[in-house]
């Protein structure tokens, strides 16, 4: 064992080693399948020693050398970057580290890097640093626009991270023509004085053609789209072997009154509800979840594909499921009037909503009726109305009881300190060709809250049971926010005129969110609260869930679309069948799986937002000059962002385009732009009227032009030399010029530099 551990550590510490997944590493050092268990033990030993570490993506890397620090690169428009340090941070260093572009090497946005610290500091004492090496790339695959110049092919990568095109060799590779959207894999990343070099791997077509924008995002985020032939074969075999009359080992609930409530556009249905009142006025809630673990066995090709994906991806124009549709939309989907296998949680509540007892079982159910959210509210509004077509008195009574219990649970949850941020998502209105005809914010009414409360109750009940059993499992954790973040939130909230004295108190934060609801400050304060919180993650560590005010929480209710839920189902099945010894994953395996599932979840969310943004930008391309009522959602020194009310698209009003000749100073604590002469103030929550000024889909930019704005003005600043010169103080922005008066602009420098680089090649 010691020899294999030593061999593993020595390989990882070799110069030029790049972090790799455990399976790849095992192959590299010559470990056969027969010795896989020994390798896992050696890996666990190496990690325990601290000589090697596990990255967020589940790759093995060497420990951080003394004097260096790990962080994630966040590049800014100038080409410079800030590095967001990993924990634990150096003592006394709380801010991000500034890295000049000449000290970045070839590090790109999102890369994990090793940095050293410099003695010099920026304004306000911010530490500066330099990149020692790139530890792990965020990605090697990019999407961009193809062009030809100087008898070579070039690709301008979408977005703002790459200022210059990347060389892709001989023109016409893969049949690409000018203007095509293409996929490239980077061979050499660009750096100061060095052009990027890549290989063109796929031609997607011209942007605007059906499906091209969706494929752009799928490739940009590296989302697996096709299932392996072996996984598809596993799914087909499960379909052939499924017999809905075979209920062996299952509790038969097929005659119980069970319903589902889902979005009208839902394609898979993984949760269903039953509810009855029992003795002493208690409630017996049944939460019935699709038993995916019956169809997806550990270690199969189907399981490997599902784990790799981690989650289903719900793009505006396409769903990329975690499991093949024969399972996700067929065998495991709790469809109306079909016998389906389920994992059921039965929770008994007192009439006050206090959980009394829980029981879990593998069951067979038959959903009596499926509802869309939009159908439930009219029934709840008039539960005694027998004229509602197709809804029996029994079902109406069930829905009424569901609403009653859900509101009791909801009230108790908030009394306990649970938080709720009102952050509606943007939903696109698409025509038959998949083009955007409009957009709206998603609604969240009491029909959604019913299902939300019952799913939360089931997730908590399962997490408590697994904890009581002394099992390691994949928790859904939400760490407590850092105190400096809460202090910054307090300052911001009080500048907007709201009281927030006890910023460490969850109850006071909850009260703040209630007070601002329905006011112009609601959205900016919700965003500010969200920025002050840490991200929720999957981990076996007992961190609790801050936003829900729960000590134990996991995801159990969506195994069709989330791999962590499938993991939980397997553990629950082991409890039910009393064979826990066979399914105890190691803590190391759970840490790796948690990292992986957290990453794939964030990837799916980012991909959905990115395609939504691209579709909205495409919608606005032919709407230059169209007016929108909007609300300011973000402020920076270069301008302010605002979000449309009728169409919830967010765009920038550059400070240079604000009417008039005033100079605007950025008041960071107040998140406001303040006119030096007039006192005109642009701050979060202000209503504005804007018009569409500029759209650049490839760079993901939407610019508005301000038409009207009304808000309280601050008194103009008094300065001794105010009338002597209109010159803007260094570092302040001018509405007239949009830049520092002393700055010099180059013309065509970028192109000249690129041509010089080509000649060097």
C-alpha cells in the first residue's frame, strides 16, 4: 500500500503534471482493474496526508506550495484580472488579488491558478499578485465566429474574454465559411505578445439558423448530449423487463387518491402527493417519488452516463435529460392512470404542523389526476364549486386539504427563520419556429408553494433518518454567510434607507425581505442578499442549510433529473431492505461526487441563463430605438444596468451616454452614480425610460440609451475650483467623454499587433 501511495504522490508532484480524474491517473501509473480497490485506498491515504488534494471538478492535484495560493481568475474588460482566493486565505487578506495582464501568463477567465503575492498594492491597499502556473483550465472548448484573413482561418471567440481572434490554420477547415459559428479546441492560449492557436472541430452553421444558438451553448458549456450505446441498451432492457403487474416487495397504493401538480410544459413527473386526516386531527402526508433506483443499477453504463451528466439541463428550446427518455419520460415518469414504482415518504403531522412520525416504503402507485399549476388556483378559490369540469369532489377536497397543510408548514418554516428571496426567472415566449416573440417573469403562487412545502418536508425527513442511522450521505448544504459580507449588506441596506441593525440575525434578515417586498428596493436588496450568501453545495459534511434554517437537509425528490437524489434513493432502499453494509460509500467518494454534482448543477444553470440571454439579444437585434420602462438593477463606475419591465431583459446605460455634460462619480457604498455639478443620482431601484441603442449578440452585450429618469437629487459637491475648470478628477467618469480626460486612445493598434504576430509565425 505504501509503495502505491508513494508512487501516486510522486507522479502528481512531477513538473508539468496537470490535474486529472482518479481513473485517468490510475491508468497513467499503470494500475489495472484488478488493483482498483488498492488504488482507491492509496488515493484516500494520499488525500488524508495532505500531500495531494481534490479539486472542485474531482481532479487530483498536488498540495499548494508554501508561499503560493490557489484562486479562480476573473478577467475584466482591460485584460487585467482579479483572482478570487480559495479558502483558507492568508491571514489578513480578505479582498481578491489584482493581477496585471502582463503577469497573467496565459490564464483565462474561470481558470484555477496558483499565484504569488507582490509587495506593491493598488489604490485602497489592494494586494497585487502574479500567476505562477495554471492549475486547471475552466475549459479548452470554445464557440466563436469564423473568418479568413492573410490566407489563414481565424475565430473570434464569443463573449468578452478574448480580445483578439484565435488562429485555426488553413482556411476552409471542416468546410467552414465566413460568418459560420464554429467549435474550437484550444491548443495554445493567448497571452501578452502571443496569439492563441486552436483546432476547428465542428461547424454549427450561421447564427439565426434553427438550432444553431442552442448548439452554441451546448458546446460552450461542454454538456453531454448523446447517450452511450451501452446506456441506451441498458434502458431498452429495463423497458422490456418492466411489468406493472409485478408488485412484489412493494406496498400497493394503486387504489389510493394520489395527484401530481407540475408546470404545464413538464415532460417528466417525478413527484406525487397523497394526504388524509387521521385521528386527533393529525395529517398523514404521502410524498411519492419516482423509484429511479429500480431501473438504474450502480455500476451500469446507464448509471455511469447519469453520473457524468449529474443533472438534466432545461434549455429554453431543448431538454437534455440525465436519463434516456424511455426512463425519464416513460418508465419512471409518474403519469396519470399508469401503474408506476415509487419511493414513498409518509410523514405524520400534528394539526399544528409539527412532524410526529415518519415511515418510508417502496410502493406502487397510480396517479388519479395530473394538474398544471395554473389549474389549481381556480379550484382552491372555489373548492365547493361542483361545476369545475373533470374534478371530482374527492379531488377538490384533497387539493383544499393540501393547501391548508402547506400553509401551516410554510408559516412554521418562516417562524423558524427560513429565508425566501423573490427572484423570478425569465421565461421566453417562443413561436412555432423557436424564435422569441416576447418574455415574461415566472410566477410563483400558492399552487407552487404547496408542492414546495411538501418536497421540503420530505427532503428534511429523509436527511434526519439517514443522520439517525449514522450514515454518510450527500447532503444539500448551505454554509452560513461570512460576517464581512453581512456587514457590507448592512451598509448597503441602510444607505437605501432601511434598518438592519442585527445583521447576524436570520430573523432580522427575514424581516428586511418582508419590509422591502413590493417596493422599488425589493429587487436590488434581494440581489444584494443573494450576493452576500454562499452557494449551496452537495457534500457529506454537516454544514446545515442556512437559508432553510435546517441542520439536516438533502435532495430526495427529483431522481429523474438529479443524480444526488438517485444516490439518496439507493441509501433509503438499503434502509428499507436492511442491507446497509452493501451501500456505504466512503467519505472520499462522497466528497468527489458532491464536487462533481455541484459543478454540473452550476453548469446547467449557467447554460440556461446564457441561451436565454442570447435569445433575448437576438430578439432585440431589429428593435433599435424601441422604448422600454425599466428599473436600475446594478451600478458601476462605467454606467448602470437596468432591467425592462414589459420585457425582462437587462442592459447597460454607459455613463458616456447620459444626457448633459455632468461628471458622474461612483459612490461604491451607496451603489450610485452621482452628478458632480447637478447632484443627479442614479441608484438601485430607480425607474427609468430607456431605448434600445446597441445589440451585439456575439459579445453578449445590450446597451440602452437613457431617455428620462426621476429620483431625488443630492446637493452638488462644493469645490474651491469648481468654476475654473470642468476637468474631471482622475478616476471619475465623464458623461460627455466616458473616459478619463488624460487618457489616449489608440486607433487600429489591435489589428497592427495581430498582423505583427502573424509575421512572427
